[in-house]
C-alpha cells in the first residue's frame, strides 16, 4: 500500500490509474507544452496557412530555422529569419508594419525556434502573429510543395 502526503491510504491501482490519467492529460495538451507563446497568437495548421496565403496578399511567412535546416527545403515565399537573428530591428526590415499578418514556423512541434521568434515579435508590438506549429515537418508530411 502507498500513502499520500495527507496519510490517506491508496492502492497500487489508484496510483496506476492516476499516472495513466495524468499521461492522457499531458498527451491531450502536448501542443500546449511547446506553445509557450503570448496570448492572442493564433496556432494554425498547413491548410489554414494555405487559406491565409490565398486570402491575404500581405501575409509574411517567416522561416525561423537555421540556414542548415533550410537546406532541407522551405515553404515557397517564406523568408529566412532564424530565431537567433530575430530582433525588433530585423523584423522592421522585413515587414510593412505592426499590423502586417505574420506566420512563423520551424521544423515542427518539438522545435521551439518559431515560438522564440514569436515572443520577440510580440514584445516588439506586432499584432497579427500566427504560429504554424506543425512547421516544415507537417508541410512535407501533407505533401505540400516546397522549394529545395
């Protein structure tokens, strides 16, 4: 038998059930673990990115990966601005203003480069920030065209 902090007895089954439920909760919010981006940032998928690109001609897609990752390929029209070089100044140099819609992406859900770049953009005052969280991995998996 196990005892919890309050001294209440619990069976192994209860502990195993608790751990299983905790695992399910964590898995159901797996995207949130890496989310860690400011409130108001919209998380999008590949289909939403395509729709946005068609509907918003001023949409700027920013590839937050390192140049070495970009050699694998990149989404057509995306500019390269690695998170390590993302600053208010570098964003100002590539955007038309704080109201321009921006989409940041990197290698996929486990990559935090785009999330880091988004936090910079938010601190700089950009208002229409979107995160393609699935990134290049999702893009390739769904067989969307890309530049190599």
